C-alpha cells in the first residue's frame, strides 16, 4: 500500500462528510486507504462516517470504546495504517484536488525528505471566505527555507498546518507520539519524527488544502480562554525542549523557547492582559537570545505595556 490517510474524529458531525469526501474523491495513480477513528463522539459523527462506508471500500472505520483523546486515537490509527506514506487530516479540514498525488510524487522523488507539507487556505467556516494563507502569511515565513530541518522547527514553531502533512513511514513512528503534550500534539510529533528518523521537512507552495476556522476549532477555543493560551504556550516550550533528546544545540532550543514566550507576550499585549504580558515577556529573554530587534525593544520597555503598544504602532 503506497499511502494511508489517517483522520481522527471527535464531535465533528457538521464537517466530517465534506472532509472525508475531499480525500476519497482524490484521483491518484496508486492505491490508498483512508482510516477514520471516532473517539466516542456524543453527536452523529459516527453516523455520518458509516453513511459513506458502503460507497467507498477503501474507507476503514475504527471506533474507540472509550474516549482516548488525540494521542490514543492517533496510536490506533498508526497501528492500523499499512501505507508506505502517512497523510494526516483533521476531520474538519478539506483536501483539494491533487493533494495526495503531488505529495506522494514529491516523497518518491526526494528520499531525503521525511515530511512534506503544502500551502493551506485558512477560511471562515460560516462564509467560506479565505482569511489568509497559512504558510506564506506566517510572520516567520522569511526564515523558513523550502527544505527545512529540525532546527528550523524548534526555532520558528508551527510553520506547517497540521492537515497539510505527509510523512515517510519508519519503524519507530508510534514512538513519536511519546512527547508528553495534551493540547498541542502536531508540533511535537513533527519534532519527534525528524529526531527519531532524520530527514528534512519540505514545503510545496501549491495550495492543496483548506483549514477551517470555526468557534470549536483549536484557534477558536484558544482565543476565548486565556488559561488555555497559557497552557498552549507551555506545551510549545516543552516541544522545543524535545530537541535535547536528539542532540540539537542548546542555544537553538533556548532560542525556540524564548520565541514561544515572546509570541505569547505579544498575544496578551493585544488582549490588554498586561499582567500576563509581563509574565511571558520576563520568560522570553533567557541568555539574552532575542528573536529579533522588536523582541529586544519590547523586553526593554516591558514595564510600560502602553508604551510598548505605541512603539509597535498598535495605537
């Protein structure tokens, strides 16, 4: 089997039909399987999945008997998958025509590549309108080469959208799930995959997927809850620390951690959560490793958040 597409699903009844059809309808010159695992959804997610099963023999359905969360569900999906390559898709996102063929062709032609990802269209679920491009509109885009390394992942965090990823399989792949995170699971999984198996993480500039933004999406939940944003920040920082398992230089790891806290500080500054801004910016300058001149400026004026907003041109 050339490719397995794995799809975890929990409480996604409004979206899972479009998601799965977008994959099952892909035209390829190779055989592929689509494996979806329902994590005891309380809505009709499983009913929608079962509705598609009779029409698509390459759709395989797993049902957890108890809620396992994303890591437990991913473990089941990986244990079931038979593909040489593994593509991941969140159950509320959409694959565009040509996605699977182009990514498989790239991995076939580039044996040094471990992970290949593509540009994604971030869109508003209610209107269908594009909000921005995930990679090219990422504030760190200029630092990310087309063929990146584990060091780039650690320094610049999540520059690849979760549902854009295809991974070259290797024997220890399930072990990459042992990263310790609960909320942010894609980012440390990428670091672990590169650390355990080596290789590069390469970008296709074609728009081959759509990333749905809605109130229950990861971003929507995080924006509504400051405590969740703090937890996400700590998990991102913990993911950077995974580099120490793979002999990544400590200065690169610390740079990544500082960058994570600096990013969180700016987030809380925009939210006018000044106590949390100060808390994060204080954590962001260990060993005086500043992300850029703006970081150094913000840290220098951290005692006066209003002044920082003015210097950044936000007021």
